[in-house]
């Protein structure tokens, strides 16, 4: 009888134990190789153990690990400059995760209106099926009830509008509204890109009512969608964006970027993080961003994402279980007419790792260096497993009809 785990059972874990990784490949404890098409949920953006990041980490580990944000940290300044020079934002706050980055964005928006503008407007409009994190504030901002179960009372100040509904949006804005918080591709919510007309309406409403626009780029940022930032696809300039996941290439780091007008809202003592932006974390993230820029990996993601979508649509055409194939860059979803948990387990058994996005969507998040051969292998497995499940379902339907 195995010994009980010393961990809280907060995760529904797959029956796989990875112990080693390189590029798009993972090996489990038995030595079996897997093709990783989920990248730690969009985290290992350069693949597993990229040498550029490894070497920068080793160099930094021999110099300095941690001091405190009460001191100047040159590695922070370098990364912040890199991010602001390649975005429409002007200032950066470093933290440790996407939830912390979104928490900082919420606090910044509220404090800007209360302290800088002198008119408290604490309410934020977010969207149904969104996902912004698991702190009390960010799970309340999230537009999915399942993450809120058992955590009442939840903080006030959030309302949820329907996503991609331009006509309905304005009716959710009131006198206390200070910001709109938006994912340009809802990842956890089913890999649903925002429609251009909807985004234009979001911008129009923000301008009309003097609201801040917060774009959650935790999953979409740093090349994932085929541009360095997803907001670039829409020709807009958010007031705040949030980053994490792919920023560190596997090393924990988050960041919130804001426009210059917001600087005064986050003066000394207004917010902080003990481990935010350590020399180690910012060294790793700098290596990631420099590599993405040098190798033009955002452009590569656009090309490889188009190839992945085209191959999935071609290979899955006619499969009665598949209702849609959609995505942006290397953030791709296959929507099915049935729950996909068992389908994903079968895909894993055939050596390809991917993940759900809601109950009915298969989500694919390969690293930005993924090759066509790797995509071909993954698509072949996905198509084969879905064809098998469709055949089983057809056979079961035939039996039921004959019995009826």
C-alpha cells in the first residue's frame, strides 16, 4: 500500500511523472518519451531547458540570488527597459505569477482613480468565461463560477459582461466603473479570440467613460499569438497589461506594465513583493525575451500556428465529434460535441501531451520553436484518437437504435 501524499490534493493530476525535458520532448520516470504540446500551460516558451536561459541562470547563480526591492536591482532595470521598448507601456512592476500581476493591475486601477484622479471608481468590468487567477480578487474577476466555490465572501467591485457582445457592453458600465479587464484570447475559457468589432467597442467605451483598459496577456504575451503581444493584432494601446507564464521560460516571474500616467498611483509603499523581480528571475526572463526578439519567434509562431490550424482543419474535417477548430498563433483549440477528458487521456497514452480548455475543448500550446515535423506528429495522433472515439460513438448509437 502506497504512502499517502504529503501534498494537498488541489490538482487533478495526469498519471505521468516527467523527470527530464529537452525542447519539445519530455521523458517520464520509466524513460518513455512524450511530445509536449502544452508547454506547462504556455510556460516553457522556448522549450524545455533552453541553453540560453540555462547559461544566464548559471552565470547569475554564481553572482547574486536575492537582496530586496529596497535596493536597486540592475537586472530588473534591464528587463523593464526591454519590455517597455518593445511595447506601448512605460513602467513595469515585477512579481511572481500571473495572478499577482493581475492583482497588481486591479490595485493600480483602483488607486489611480482614488488617489491620482481623486474620484473613487473601484468597479471593474470583466467577462464571462474569463480566467484571471486564484487570489481572492483575481478569482472574483474571473468569469467562471467553478473557481469561486466555497470562497465566499468574495470582494466587491467586479461585474461580468458577455464576451464578444459589443451591443451589451455599455450597459455594464456605471458611475463606479474604473476599468475594463479583458483577455484577447480566452485560454481557460475555451480558446476564444476576441472579435475585432468587440475590441473596438471596448476601446470606445473606455474612451467615452474615461476607463482604464487592462489587457490580461498572461497566456497570450511574449509571442504566443504570433505578435509579441496579443493587443498588437487589434491596433490598440492598453493602459495596463499583465504578463507571466512564458516570460520566464519556466522560471517563475510575473509583470504588470502600465502607461506613464499611472506612475503616481504606485508610489513608494503603495504595493510590493518580497520575491518580485529577483536577480535570478529577471536574468532568466531577460534571456527569454532577448531570444524571442533575436530569433523572431513571434513571427515564427504566426507561421507555425497557421500551419497547425490548417493541418487540424484538414485532418479533422468530417469528424462528427469536432464542432470547431480555432485559435491565434500557437494558442489553438479543438472544440468537440462531447467532453474531452477521456479523449485527452487517450492522446497522452499515444505519447502527445496537451490539455483541456473547459469541458469540451482540446487546447494545444506548443513552444515557440516547435517544428513542422512535431506538429505533423501531434496532429496525426489527435486525428487518430478523435476518429477512434467517433467510431465508438457511432457503434454505440447503432446498438441503441437497434435495441430501440
